[in-house]
C-alpha cells in the first residue's frame, strides 16, 4: 500500500523527526602544486582539536553556496583568490564531543596569487601525497588521505579537465 503525503505534512515530519540531526556543512580545499605537493595546515594550540592537521577551509555560512564558502575561507585563511575548483570527495562525520554531524565537501582548488599568506594556522606544510599519513590529521580526513596517498584521487588532474 502506498501513502501520499502533502508537502506541509512532509515538511513537518522532517523538521520534527529525530531521524534528522542538525548538520554543519563544511568545505575544504585540496591544493596541489605542480611538484605534486599538497598544502596542509596545522590547527593552532588554542583551537578545538589543537595541533591536528587539516586542509584549509571551514563552515559554510547561511546563504552561501559551497563554492562561495570555499572562496571566502581561502581568502580569510590564506589570503588567496580561488580561480578554479571541483568537488573531489564528500564525507559525513560526527566527532564524539559534538552533537552535530559534519557534511564535509572536499574540493581540488587552484588560486591566483603566486604566494599565499597563512593567517590561521600554527604552521603549514607542502607534502607529497604518500607523506600525508605521517601527519596527525582530523579523523574526518582519513578516507580522503588514503585516496590521495594511493593516487586514486589526483587533484591537479581533476582541475585540468574543468
């Protein structure tokens, strides 16, 4: 037997259902240089998850598209202008100390400036994909790191076809 529910009934269900948890949308940039090195940043000592490594990015603000958020985050964190991006992976993750699920979208990204100016990291590093696993990354990054390290995802190649 099939049931048909009106839009208002469905909206009420999704807004009140315990199945739907709050979700925080996050974007992150995987920036690869011509020498195949990838940019990573270490969170500051006073941040949540202090001194963990991550890809540049952050939370999507209300009303922003993922690409707008990525562009803003790169400007704020690295002082660069996004010129090209393509989604390379998405993951949902929940950390034990937070009630919200994270919906993280990773983008291969390219910026315009010849140099970057990191503003929010303890330090940055340009590392080869095979070296990524030797850094203490946030847990939500592990799957992507494995794909980058094995060459299953090659950010620069994906950007070249956009």
